[in-house]
C-alpha cells in the first residue's frame, strides 16, 4: 500500500516521494484563501456565510492581509480632495484597501494615477448591486480627476458559462450602456470588451503574456482553486484581469508610459486576482496596483449570499418597473422586524439583519434621515412595512432615473466610450 | 509516514487518498505520445533516437496515427497541379499527412484552401534545416496558387526562454527577413508575429479563446507533458498555435469567412499541436486542418538528433561564409565511409548514415546526379572527401544566393509582408 501511495505520488507530482518533504514547485501560494470550518467562503465565484448579518469583514481583512479603511484614511482622503467623503466610505461599504496611502502620497506629490474597475457581463440584466462599484468609481474619478478604464470580461463569461462568443460580446455592450448611464465622462473614461480590445491594442497582450510567464498552474490552483480538468482558458484568464493594472496596456491613454500607478475599486471577492497581480508586478518591472474593497450587496432574501443576476427575485433589476420594485421589496425583502406589531413596538426591529435597512445604507444618501430611520426602527416606533415604504420610495426614482439616462445612451455613444483613444489628460 | 504521504497526496491532488485508485480527473489523454523503452522520442521540444539512420518514421506514423504519403498520393498531386512533384515529396522528406486527400478533393472541386506554417524565433540565426518547411511551402503555394500565412511564435519563445518580449519580437522580424528571402510572393503571403498580430486582429483572439475553452489542463498535460509548475502562459500557448488553422483568424484575408480549409506543412514534431487542433475543430464548428509532415533535418554530427540553433557546429547557418561551410562540412559532417581508403574501395560507403549524402537529398535537386552519387559512394568508387566536396559546392552557392536575396529585404518589405491586409485572392 505504501508502494502504491508512492506510485500515486509520483504519477501526480512527477517526483519521487521523500518523507517529510513537500513536492518541489508545489508550494501553494494561497494568500489566505484557505478557509477554516467556521469561516465565510469568499472567492470570485462564491460568497457564503451562515451569519444573517453577512460576511464577517473584519475577519476577512485579517485573512486576506489587506488593511481596514479607518477614520484616519477617510479624513486623509477628505483633506487631499477637499471633498466630503462618499457615503460608501463614511458607512464602511468600502471597508478595506491595499496601498491607498501610496496613492494619496503620489496624488499629493502631483504624480498621476488612474482608476481600473470592471464587470463580468454574464447577462443582459444588471441589478442595483452591480451599480455599487461604478457609483463609487464615478465619485473617485470626479474628486481626483483621473483617467478610468473599465474592463468587461466577456471572454471570462464565454469561458465559464454556456454562452457563445457573440452572446458574451453582446452582453458586454448592453452592460456598457448601464455603466455609461451611471454618468461617466466620455472624455475621461475608456470602456473595453476583452474580446474586442485584445485585438486592437498594441500593449494589452504583451502585458498578459508577461503575467502568464510569471504565474504557475500551482499558483492559480492555490489562489482560485482550479483543477486539472479545468480548461486552459480558465487557467490563463487571471492574467487577462491582471493586465489592465499596468498602464502600458493602454498606450493610447498613457502615451505608452509604463509606470503609472493604478487604483482598483472592486468588491472584495475580486481581491484574489489582484493579490496575484501584486505578486507578479515587481517581477515584470511594474508598480503594484492599489485597491479599495467593498462589501457585498445583499440579496433581498438576506445577507447570507451575494445577489444573483440569475434569480429575478433575489434583486431589484435596473429594468424593473416601479410596481415590480414595490412588489419585490414588500414580498421578498428579509425583515428584521418582530412577528407581531405588539412585539415590534415593545422590542424594536433589528437593523443588522433587515435587508430594507441595509439597502438604505447603500442608496439613501442623507445621513441624518438614515440615522432617524435606524433609531425609529430599533425602538419599534417604525414598522417593517413603513421602512419598506421608505426603501420603495428611494429605489423607484433611482431606478427610473437610471432607465431614463440609459435610454439616452445610443450605439454611437457606446462606440465613443469603447474606442481606444487619447483621454483628456497629458502623459 | 503513511499519514504524511496521505497528507501530501491530499495537498497535491485535493482529494483523499484511496488505495489503488488514481486521482480523479487525472486521466491522461495522451494521443499516442507515450513512448515505449526502445522508441524514438518526438515532441515539439525533443527529438531523440538511438539509431544513426535517424528516427524510425514508419513507426512514428503508426504511433501518431497519421498516413504515409505514398506513390498514389504523390501521383494525385501531380495530376491535380500538372506539376512534377517537389523532390521533398519524391524523396520521402515530406513523408506523412493527415487528410491531404480532402484538400485535393476540395481543390479539384474549385473550393479554396490556404497554407499555414510557422517558426519559433528562438534566435537571430537560422540554419539551412530551417529552410525545409519554407522551401516546400513556397512550392505548394506556387503549384496550388493559394494564400499563405506564416506564424512567428515570438510569444512562445518569450514564455519558454530567458528572453524579453522586445528581444523575441526582434528575432521574429529578423527571421521574417530570412523567410521572405526564400522568395515568397508578398501579394499572396502574410507573415505575423503573435506579439504583434494578437493586438491587431479582430478574429485571432476570438479563435484562441474558443480553443482554450475546449482543451483542459489534463489534455495539454497528456499531449505536451506540461506539469503543475509550468507557467500558465505555456499551458495556454497551444491554443495560439492552433488558432491560425481557422480562416476567421485572418478576417482581412478571408473576408471574415470561417470555413476555409487549411493545410499545414511542418516538421512532424509539431504534430501534437495539430492533433489537439483537429480534436477541437469540430467542437467549435470549424474544419480540421490537413497536414503534411516532414522528417527532421539531421545535425552535421549525425541523424540521432535534430539540428540545434544554439550549437554553431551542429549546422550550416544562413550567415556562414563559403569558408565556414567548407570547414564545417569537412570537419563535422558525420561520414558513412570506411576507416581506410582501401576498405572504402573494397566495401563502399553507407549512404543511410552519411550526413553529407543526407544533406544532398535535401538540397541537390537533380535526381540523376543524386542517384549516380549514391551508386558511386555505395560501391566505394566515390570517397568521403569527394562526396563532401559535392556537398560543399552545393551549399556554398545556395547559402550565398540566400544571403544575396536577404540583403534585398528592407524593413519596408518586412512591413509589407507583416501588415494585415487583403491578399490577391477573392473570398
């Protein structure tokens, strides 16, 4: 049996077994994604927690080795930009970062940086949760006045889903319309589909192949959990999400300059890609991208899971009518209220698990109003139905306004955003 | 110790050890590259045989599952083109094929096809052996009058060698000059560097990602022997060599048409790439490429190994002077002659292992003269020194003429060949 084990070991690793020694070159660079029994599961494809309050983000910061966005950092952003910090910062929705101090150092020394964010266009339908990184990125772009690149990973969706290349590209263009409808400035923003841009950029593929040379299968296995039966497209894809972190991927925008600092606002489930990128960057002579991480947007049914674009009742979609919004919230939004009005009046509701309240922290900008609602709900003064009504009245105009702006986004405007070109900055 | 082994097993495979069972999803799809003890080793990076006559090609045909180029097929090519078959066909230098009958069927029915060949630009220096596929491809292009695409896999060389992206691209351009000097028609030929073309083609990356979706790590492990410690660039590279087999990788040439038959002349060590390609093709709705396989060009020291661009004495380089050619052949060309003149006169020389005679089969076009030399050498009438003199007098003008043509290849001409464009064909 020992012989058979040794043989299996050799078949698997290609090396003779030596007691006590791990296989050579099989060091798993795990970067903290290993999960203990009672921990939340967070990677680019899965977010799972057993806690109704959602993922324990403080623990995640420790596990991922990132840094908390604390009051000092928020104050520094306010000083540097002269602007009141976005409510996503004030309320801990963007809660974690990597090297944001360095970005601010550079900014204060008049050194340029740029923003990079993205989206995997898995379907035509986007929900309000998908807006979070874009709303925040738009604010960052405005207060820092920097270029922004937005990657649509249609190739990723083609590789992962049962979908044609053509359909993935179509979704990318449709999603671009929703992103544009967030109000980005065409003179400062470049949106690209991988399937499209890879074939039009002199710099993108060169950076991809550089990353691909410096990451082994063992590493992506450790970071992303890929297996031997995964297709080679999935295995090499992380390099494609990594490459826009390097300014030379955009020669038209940065005039071929290689060393411009990148800042990536994204949900924390995307961090594994950028841990890998930051590991590779110095080895290919590039600066490490900085990151700002957001929490997950909860499903209507509760904060245990990330919202899903495939379940229409798990989310408020950007295409929903006012009536659908009202019905969904009233019917599906998990309540932190009590079972009877009497009990609710007596003991109060629980904002920490109430999805309507959570949604309001994302979308109700007025801090005082939010605090009033929290007090009233917690004390039992405000009933669940009344809280839901506030949310409905917040979401209906927000979604309607989005739909109105999206209608204005013509194919010509999409083409403008998606054309590789010089932006309104000098490099 | 058993526990420790089981733990290592689990770390490596991600699965619990079960006695006697190989890890799941680790089925090696080998496609015939598994080598018995006494067999020749042939893959894109290694050619090894213990036989002085060189690799046993009949056995290779059986192992790879290709078909022998027999007299019937050669006669059919002659009938179809109305041209005397190239001496590489007459002499078994191109000895194996896949689906060449289908290409001829299509040709006789006036259906279009195109040629695809390539080179990995591992250094600036090319040797005469590197010319073989290009000389033959040029002949094919002339007799069939079809478009030709030539891939320079500078990305592959960057991934495999200790080389910068810039250096790999420089070698690609230098190698392109030698290829152009073979006399290709600029109106019918497109030469491309992967590093360059991937960023300028609307179709190439789409085909690459399609291939990448349909090939697993298990498969490339079986076909190419990749391991878990190989970089993800190597692992996904086979898709990049596969994609030019599909006409939609060249929208400018084929007007976006997807279903045009491809014929690939190459040395047989490249077959693993195209076995993989042929396996994927029907699953992505593309025709399988047909192939014509050549034998390997022997090193001066003997036919046991493939020529190496890194050992200057193993080959005649395209940059060698007449004097260098003379010295190399006299000093290094392995002789099939006898130890003394007396013995040679009595028993005769052995053409089957004599490298000078082998080289003449490649480069001396005159069949009658070659037959005379063979008779005279075998009978002992012709001495090794005299045979070497014939080879020297064959190679000196051939290399000098190449150098003369290469001098005429300006950067402007290279640019013309390497610009994606419509060729002199209608699709």
